[in-house]
C-alpha cells in the first residue's frame, strides 16, 4: 500500500509518500480500505516531536493520523464477520496509521455509516465533531444567548456557528481575511467579521447595541481571545479549547485570575481532556455517536478541505499557516 511516513521529526517536508507492506488485522481487529483520513492540528505538533497529550514522542518511523473512513476489507481472528464490506468511520485513538491506503483498528472503535453520509464528512465528525459536541456540554444556548466564535471558519468553528444558530442564539463569527469572513457569513453567523482589523470589537458592540456576549468559544487566545472576553457581560462564560494565536506548537491558553473573574462576574473554563470525557458520561464514544447522528440528519454540516494523500506535507503547511477552511482531510 501507499502511505505517508515520518522518519525524522521536523518540518512538513519530512512527511514522505512511500510504498510499505500492507498491515494485517490482529484478533478483534479490522482492516479499513481508507477513502478519507483526517488531519488534526495536533498532528503538526507530533510531527515536530512534541508529545502533545501522550507521555513520550511517537516512535519513528510512523504513519501519522488517527481518523479514517472507508470500507472494511479484512478481519482479524474472532472479529464479528458482519463488519466485512461495511462502510465505516473510526478514531484510531492512541495508535496512528491513518495517512494510508489501509489502516488497522479494533472493531470496538468502528461506527457503521449510512449511505447518505460522505466519508470525508464522517471523518470530520469523528474527531472535530465529537470535540465540538463535547465543548457544547459546558454551556446552554438559546434565544437569549450571544455567542462569539473566534476561528469561525475552521472545522470546530463552522459547527459551533451552526449549532448556536439552530439553538436560536445570536452568533458573532470571527475569521481572518475576506474569504474566510464570507464563508462564515454563508454559514449563518449574524455578524461575520475580520478579526485582523483593529476596530472589530467596536463593530461587534455597535451590532449588539445594549446586549453583551454570553459565551466565547475560544480556540485562539492571545489578543483576539482577550478582546472577545472583554465583550462578555456578567454571567458570561469563556470556554477554552485552544490557543493558536500564541503559536500552533507552543504558548499557553488565555487565563484570568480569580480576582479578575470575580470582578467581571464571568467564568473561564478549560474544556479539553478528562473534564470533557466526564461531561460525556465517561465515554468519548457517546460524543462520536452524537456527532455522527447530527451529520446524518443534517443538523450539522461539516466543512471539509480536501488534499490528495500524496500532498500531506502541503496539507500540514496550509494548516500551520491558517490557509485552510473547515476540516482538513486527505483522500487516498
């Protein structure tokens, strides 16, 4: 099979397209003929040798990627034979191997796909979609809500805008550059605005009048995140799930002292990791099921930015330079 391999940590150019032996599924596993593989921002950090959420850097050489969709073409010993030939999507968890024509995973990680849900869209929902619904467990949105979504043209931002609009909230979507702003507007935001303009907070205030924001979905931090938080009224919520403005591979999330929060009458919560799993009832699969169901019934419509599998390095560079819109997906 063909796959993307990483032999040495470093820049995107270290990702090479190679022919390697086909993987064989072990007991309780399946092999998936991959038709779509997700690229996560975390992949770019792991590529540079940073452990991310893992205890140590990934052993090399490796095939990156942990989100795949396709058709089951082989079974390991003891695996339910009904999986053979089914279209599926899976998050591979701690074991990479997604940037390839074939990938192996435990059958317990599989979700069967309905005919009307595309493979690339399913890949977007198994990772980005589950994270989005996990974030939303930390707030309640309704007609009285005013939600600010920085990075609103990204994979998570796109879904947050849709969910908030479905709930009747007023949605302010922030994005960098006219193309992304246009995409956010098309996605349904009440106000889509370029956060690279220094006067953007004043435009938000003018749009809201005597209203204030009730929630900020913050994946960027830095000056943009702080300016968004400054638009929160009393009782507002700042939900943190990233800090890309500080650099994709370093930096820290925007934080506030207890005194600042008390004086402002707001809360600031980091929503990733164990706290999200706890909100999901102790099983991240609950969020995967909910995300796939929302895409299947049209409630949420993931945006996908496709690259051919051999162009994985180009996909990484585009993601690192904010040159993508929606979920980045490799197509073998």
